[in-house]
C-alpha cells in the first residue's frame, strides 16, 4: 500500500492482536496495537491512524464508548471486529459511528478488503464536477467533502459522507437500496438494508430541521432513497 496505511488494532486477546499485526504488516500496513479502550484512545491521538480495527469486548470500557469518544474529534474509519452475532449489537455500533462490522470468525482476505474499502471511502474521489449543491440551508461541497448547515460545518463520518455523496450526485432521482448499498459498502452488502436505515437516520439528525419529517433525505419505502434540494 502507498499512503493511507496506518492502522490501529484494538483487541484484548494478545494472540489475535499479534496474529493480526503480523498479517497486516505483511500486507503493507503500519500497525499500532492497543489492548483496552484507554490505550486505544491514547494511541489514536498519538498516531492519527487512517483506520481503526476495534473489538467491542474490551476489559475497561465498552467498544461503543470508544467509538463515541473517537467520533467526538475524528472522522477516522472504524471497522468493528466482534464475536457478538446479534443484530442489535451491529446496529448499536453503527449508530455510534462505526463504518463497518466484521463478525468473528472471519476470513482474512475479506477483512483486508473491508479495511481497504473503509480507507477508500474516507479518502474519496479527487475529481468532482458540479461540486457545490445548495438545498435550503444546506451546502454540500463535493470537492471539499464538506457540508454546511446554516453556514456551520457539520461533521460526518466517512460512511455518512459516502452515502450522502451518492444521494446528492443523484439528487432528484430515486437511488435503489441495492445500488446505494453497493456504491457505499460494496457488492457483498447488497442485502444489508439495516445499514441504510441506521445511516439515513444519522444523516437526518445532523442535516434536517425535523428528522421525523425530512425535506432533503427522503425514503421511498421498499424501494430506495433520494435527495431533494
């Protein structure tokens, strides 16, 4: 890899953390590890990673609390790694600001692909046309990857931005659920409709005057989403 390759691995299982570090370094990643939440937050501040691989089951604090603490100051992509199979755990982590969720046991090739995708979403494309879109008091600058609401910048996670960008680029048109999932998360996620529910709700909370009656981020039940100016 060339750039965008600093990763923070947070896992309280030393054997797994060591194995992940070896494999990731062999794949070109610059790896920092932490065994608990406090160490993760300290390492994130010191190292400014390009992506965080975070286990939810930490000894000193909830992994969700770590996500919340990180999201208070950084948009770094966060990929959750967990043995928890329940859907509510996935939704809670995504709701807190995680960008992806990998369940143990996992295939290393899939994990590496998801990490690369998370970094790509964070970096975003560099060539933008029709770069500034105004919708009411919202200004979406596609070139700067910036959203202003009433003149104040709104902080979005990389995945929130990726979803908004697809909708804004297709403004006024319905984006089918499958297309939106594939463009933002990749082909393997074409059935993960709960991701869309979580992230559309997060975007509405941040961007709409009344999230319960949105003007810009609209749902067409059973079909997809569209952005209206």
